[in-house]
């Protein structure tokens, strides 16, 4: 738990030091996949998640490729006409969440 607290504290300190004008850049497109943007914010959040999960290797590269893969899966699902029913989505959520 101490490591988690340290990671969260580090993230808060980094975000607190970012000027307001620079925060706009967090939501600017960093990568575009089939017309769908991946923002700097999404990339940073994925890197934080991977760090908390203690992922091995290059966390930045893993975050980038993971988000690109997510966009490609989304595009493929839409191209096939796949949809998730609200009931199916709720069925995957643990009770009390």
C-alpha cells in the first residue's frame, strides 16, 4: 500500500506543478487512429495504471500500443456492427460498484 500511496502522491505533485495553459495540452490529440484521438491525458493515465500494476518493460511504449490497440478494436467492432447491450454491460459490473 505504501508504493500505491507514493505513486499517487507523485502524480499529484506532477499535476500540481503543471501550469493551467499546459493542462490544455493534456486534452489535445497526441496520436490519431482511424480518426479517433488519443490524448496526452489518456496516455498518462494508462502509464499510471501500468505503473500501479507493476508492469514490466517500457511503460510508455506499452501504454501507447495498448491505447492504439483499443482504438483498433473499437473500430473493428463498429465495422462489424457489434454493440453492447446495457444489460450485458451491467452484468459485467460487480455488485455494489
